[in-house]
C-alpha cells in the first residue's frame, strides 16, 4: 500500500506533466553531462595507462651496482661492487610476487655490427638479458620472437635487434625477411630471431642477446661493469608498493646500508605527477558537470515553490483535517526526490549514449582507440548526486509549505 504523502506527491506530479518534465529536464541534462564526463575521463585514463605501459619506461625500476667512487672529481673503481645474478632476479621475483610483472638481470656493452658482405660498421648497444626483459622493450616486436629460456640455457648466438639496426644491416629487406639473417658483433656471428617495431624518434642501433657467461664477457671483457636488475611493475599504481618491496629485499640481500652500494632508479615522481594530472582532469570536468546539475536543482526548487503557492489552500485544508507539519514536508520532499530520481534515470541513459557517440567521433578523427568506460561506481555517483541535489533543493520549499498557518492558508485565494 502506497503511503498517503507519496500518493499525494505523485498525483500532484501527474496533474502538471509539462511542469514536471521541465523540472526533470534540468536534472536529466546535469546527470547526463556527469555520466558522460566520468565515462570519457575513465576511458581516457585507461587509454593513457595503456600508452604509458606500451611506450614508456615509467613502470620500470633499475637496480645498478655502484662500481666506482668519485673522489675530488676522479672516478676510483671499487674493489667489491655488488654482483647481481640470475638467482638474484629469481629471488626478487618471488619476493615481489604479483607486484612485479617481470624481473630480469641484464648487462650492457657497445661494439661494431657488420655483415660479411659489407664493410660498413654500425655502432650498436648490446644488452645481455633474460626472456622476462620482453616486457621492458622500448618498442613491441614487429616480427619474429624474443629470447626464450632455451636460448639462455643453450648458450645460443641469437639476437633480437631494433628496427634501426635491422635497416642499417640490410636496407632492401622487409622486416619479416630479416628474421634468420646473420650479422657480426664483437667478432661473433649472431642470428636475428626478432625485430622491434620502428619509431621515428628512436633510431638507436640496439641488440638483445641471451644472458650467458660468454656473452657477458663479450659485453665487458675487463669485467668492470657488474650486471644490473630490471623490474617492471604490474601497473602504475603498484610502483610505490613495488619500490618498498624491493628496498626490503635489498636490506635482506645487502644490509641496511644498501643505498651506499646500489642505485635504485625509478620513475616514482613522474608516476605521481601522472596520477595527479589524471585526478585533476577528472575533478575539473566533474565540477563543470556538477554546475549543470546544480542548475537542475535550482529548477526543481523554483517549480516546488510555485507549487506551494498554487496549493496553499489545499495545504490549509490538509492541516485543518489533521495533517502534521512533517507530513506536508514529507510530501514535497518525496515530490522533489521523484523528480530528481526520474531525471537521473533518463540522464544516465542519455549520458551513456552521448559518451559512446563522442568516443566514436574521437576514434574516427584521431584513430586513437579511445572508448567510454562505464563503471557502476560512476553511475551510482551520478545517481546519488542527483538525489542529493533533489533532497537539498527540495528542503526549503518543503519547510515553507510545512510552516504555513492553516487559517491563513484557507483564506488564500
């Protein structure tokens, strides 16, 4: 059975459908704008995170041994630098668990890359590493494969090369045709098994080879540069947690003075800046949408104040019949909540449709894979904000109606 205040409020709304619709329209537009902005900002945030993961090293943490001390401007080699190994990489991976998506050990060196039938030399930076380093490549693979466990255990002379090096070694071949070809680096023959994607802003000649004792000696014949550890955090948000876990592991591995022997390089500050920028972007757009929702609330208050004036005699009759002030107040609050609730429902549907349409236009114009991201949290927030606005802006008309004197109300024309 419908309570009496609710029934009277609904009857009043049905008696003036045009006015009810116009008051609902403001809330509907406000909620639609809020839902659309939240969905688009969530979609842009998701797209930005994907771009960060695929094209930047913001989620990468490097542990490098301090092999020299600088005294009076002179670099003096340390006698006992920390040596990281494959076992260290495995232990750190276990310590990180799901926080660190990839953990690897690597060593770097430079040299000249050539092909047997050509005398041209190409300065190349080579990195000996493990299969887990695929997640840390500056560009995804365009052809072939990355290093696998068999390459490391079998001491294979295979290499994954950058697009720039592949092109320098063979100008005429297509990317896929370069798989299986050979080149010389540091007097050793290497067979290409993978090529990274090309990028106009990255033309460095690079090669990735298996992390084996032989290859590490080729990279650094004098043994002056100890191997380093690379960790790829699972997500942007997990970087602080991963950094804390790595510091705890270093304390157990080296001691509390580990920072005197190891450099821990991360992009935590840049990550914090990215997260703050995303939050500010969402808050600013949400505030703009909130203004339109407040305008809708003012519309509800104006309609209800007009309704109080028109129904003054009715209110007086109800009070004379025994209605309490809170019954009158509840009636107008229910009417306000009904208007805002119905407007929020229509606004949510309109906002979803609008956000999807805008995302489709953006994809067509920019070819960026941007999609509207709808979450229950965003929808619930928009609906809750609409109901809160309806409750807030309906309070004054409800209190005004409840305070009317029955005698004065009955005498009202």
